[in-house]
C-alpha cells in the first residue's frame, strides 16, 4: 500500500517540504534497515542519548524517499526528498496509525502483562490457523514507537489485529488505549519487568489494566482477576478465566505438547483469545499439539565451515519475511548472504515473496516448494562450503525446516547459551540514562565479551553506535578489524612487538610503561601510534606513577610518532562503600593527572569509572566511562534501573534413572542414596564451564522451575541431578543460568564471582544470538 507524503502531512498537521507527490510503502526508524527497493519513510526520533536527525543523510543514501523530522533545515540539502516536519515526529506516525485503526472494523485483541506477551500473541495466531487477514505485532514491538508502527501497517485486507502493548511509565497505557482501542483484552502476568518507574506492583497493575477499559471481553487468570476485583478496577462484561476449576481448565486440555506451568499459562491465554475470536475447541486442540517454543524464532548461530545460520523456522508470511530479509541484510556477520525459503501456501503469495526477496540482492536463494523437497535440499547443502556465508532459513511450520537447519549447525551439543542482544541494548540504555548525554561509553568486550562472543557482540555494539570497544589483547582487536569492525578500539595489554600491527589497523593502545615504546621508536615510521596513558592511582597493577607523568609528557612532546588520545586509571574497590575513602583518593589523584595531560593534549579522553563507578561516582565520569559486567546484566546497582542478564545457559536431559537405597553415583562414590531416588544425567560438565566446586549438592539446576541439586561430582562432560518427585523425561530443557538462577547465584554456590561464571562458559558451548 502506497502512502502519500502529502496526505500523511495533512493528516498530522505537519509541514511538507520538497516533492509533494512522493510516496512510500513502509516506515523505518533505523537507517540501516532501509533498502533501496522498498520505498521507505525514515522517522528521525530524538531520545536523551541519540538523535535520529544525525542519520538522515544515511537514510536517504540507502533509499528513503520521505523523512519525518522536527528540523526543516535538512530539507535544503536534499531537494528531491520529501520532508514532513513536525515538532514531535512520533505524532505523525500516531496520526497515520489512528486512521488505519479507524478503518478496521473487526476485533482488535490487545495483549499486555509483564511477561509472555509475544509468546501469547504468536501462539494465538498459530491457534487461529495463521490466517492472512489477521494482522499482528512484529516480534515484540510493543513500545511507544512499536504500537503505532504495528497499527500503521494495517491495510484493507486485514479483518482483525493482535497487538502487543507494553509500558514502562505511568501514563503510557492511557495513550496506547486511545490509539489501539481494543475490543478484546488478554492479561498475561505481572512480574518485575519495567518496575523501576512505578511506586508499587499495585500501581503498575492498575496502569496495565487501563488497556481494557473499553473492551467487551477479557482473558485472564483467576489470581489476576481476583486482584482486579479487590482494587475495584473496571472489568469487561465477558471475562474468560483460566485456571484449575475455571471455565478454561488446564486439566480439561488433552495432550499438552509441553509440561512447564509457565508454558501452559501462556497457552491458556492464547486459547482463551482464540475462543473469543470464534475458534472451536476441536480445532484448537488439534493445533495446540503443533505449538513450539518461540526459541525457534530469529536466532543467529554458528554454522559449519565457520559460517553463520540465521534461523526463523516458526512461521512465514510476507511481513515476517520482510523483517527476516532486513535482518539478514543489515546484521549478517559476513558479506556473502544466502537464503532458504519455503513457499507461502498460495501461488499468489509466493510470487509476492519471490519478488520481495529478489530486491535484496542476495547471492543465492533456494525456494522449497513442498515439504518433501527438504531431503533433497539437505543433500545438496552437504557439499557446499559455508565459510564467510550467512544462511537465512525461514519457512512455514509445515515444512519443518528446523530439521534442515540442524544439519548446517557448527557442532551439535545439547548444551547451549543464548545471548539476548536486545537485553544488552536495554542495559546499555539504563547506564546511559545515569550519565550526561555527552559522556562517551567504552563497552568492554574482552574475554569473548564476558562469555557472550566477541565478534557478534562487537557488531551489535557498533550498530548501537557505542563510542569505543575495549579488548584485552592485540589478537582480539586485529580479529575484529579483519572482520569488519571499524569503530574505535582500545587494546589494554599490548606487547611492544605488536604495536606496528595495531597502529596500521587504526586501533589505540594502553601505554603503561616507557619501555613499551622502545620497539616503536627504534624504526622510521610514518604511522602515528595513538595511546591512552594508564595511571597507577593505587591499584598497583600497571601504570605510570602520578609523579612520573610530568617527565613522561616532556618526553612525548618531542615525539610526533606518538599521540596521546586518552588518559585513564582503574578503580580498585568502587563497589565497596567501606573503601570509599580509598576510591575518592584515587579519583582525586586521577583528576589532577588528567588535567595535566589535557593541558598538553586537549583532545585526550579521560576515563576512570568502571561499571560500579558509574552508579556510585557518576560526577567523576570525565569524557568517557568503561562499561563491563553491567552491560551483560550481572549484579544490581543503586540508581540504575534493574538489569537483564544477557546470557542464559541451558541443556537438555540425556537420561532419567533410579537409585535404590545404598546405590552410589559418580566418580569417587561421593554420593550414596539413603532413600529411593530418581536422577537425571545432563550433558554438561566442567569442560563446558560448570564448576567442579558445585559438586556434592552445592550447586543446582532448574527443570520446569524446580530446583534440582547436583548429585556427586561434576564430571568433565556430564553431571547428575536429583529429580525425585518430578515428571522429567529425556529431552526436557534444563536451566543452568536463567530466570531462576543468575550468574551471581551460581557463583555464590561455587565460591567465586559472576565474572568467572560467565567467562568460564566453554568455547564448545554454542552461542545463539536472539533479539526479543
């Protein structure tokens, strides 16, 4: 559907500059996702820490035909582009979204809650048979921007919509409700997510419930309905309640495809929504057995031959296909891009899909016509080299392309780590909110990004426009440069022999002693070595003594081949209030040294604050801070909104067995059963990073939310856990790190720190990269 720039400008009361006949088919708020073959309107949004106006030129260069912004001055530089100018660019999008919502006559299902919104929405869509006439929120776009983006994509072909709605502050839900105007509501659950801007859980619950004030029907669990009644909240006339003994009783459902209570609760919410939309329980029971966890959606993982696999084998329609192709085009770690795609169910839709895919300039595309063709496809790929290639595998559920994708994976291992890049972005934003807008951030990606994976995380941080990366060794920096990372990199531990390579690669190095420069200065060179002076302010690990800096600066003043671009130090105990006097002395010493360095090198960037320093001593931020463990979500920090752990670590049960009283288990016979027991053997051991110190019941894992203590000694490749009294089967998912057990929890059990837990997850454990 073509949207005319002149029409949307008039609709929003905005001013149009440039060609009045311009049109576009989609909106974009990220210039990197714009593709020249898709006429796009770029929305330049300003936030406290980023301004989309800085990327207008890039958006137009990528093919944007229209720009919505608040600054008319950009129009003069691009006379052939239409500019819609409004003091609040988001209001232009909301105006269009309101018009599209007004034109929709069918039901609008709005889903809110702290957790489970995306799962419920996708499962509801699957339970309805994935009909093309139902529009739904893409991924988890449920914010102040995501909700109007969802509604803006409504067309006259849509008969109803499934809309996710999330809030993170008081007042936001009222705006959403006025825009979405839902007719059916679904409440999932109330949890800790986004609680920092609410005075209490009660206030957050009341705010979320405002979404349903004009709904005629509601799906909700008995626990939450009872609370709403106690608070005197307005409840829709038709309320479908799920729970034991309720209208929607989990015990009345035959053949659940999963056993976890959390999954069942989400499925009950989806079933309730489908029933209110007119589906029959007979059809729903049949489709329920086909539901799969959403982990099957949009994951980036290693593939054979050193390539990458971008997998989304849960469903496929034109909208989700476009997003997958954009993800491949904008985020693939390689220059060569392939796609394996299924037909979309009809010749007409498949033709549209082929036309869409052709515009992305991929190197190769395979179209799978029938599910039975997957075997031949698998055989043909067996002889292909995936080195320097990213393969998108996306298809409708019936094609079971996940089985094909499994043959492309790097190495099968039934323990894996999931790295949530979206959670990393949110953690970054929470720390930046604690800093002045002009303060730069160096993201530490040493030690394989604290276990998350160096290249993939570095690419993500570069896309987020982080100012610097910090690495420990030259090899890390040179590898990143060789694989397309162009942003500034500081190398902390530098061998003098490596300085020429690092200078040639455009990286910056830590200078902690004069002898490091001997090799560099011994030969004639044209390059300039950019250094950050390391000052020893009391940690006594590395660095120049403060009293030696004046002499050092005199020496460097006569050496044009060395440029001081930074000065920094490291705080020894910023996390310990009992040692604040020591920390303040460090900060005072550094302040004086930094002032002296910048007197000679005015452009030098001073940085001393680490993660704990950011939240406890933010007034000493200088020009830049170094964000380490907090970026990955470990720990809690006063004044910083609650973080999300980026890494979750999982495995599956290999075998379930029984022990009789007197039976022993494992190496060394350190455990003997005193009663009849059931135990599970797991394919994870100390070679994967599960510390041997967790042996003998000190550590545990979680299965379906239940704590299962480790029995006997942790082995190199396996461990055994107590599952007595639980319904556990081979193949069931096991949580090592996740919602029930943080890195800090596991570290405490092992007698260590979260840093060691995260960096200790072994290299043979595959990392899956997800964006929620």
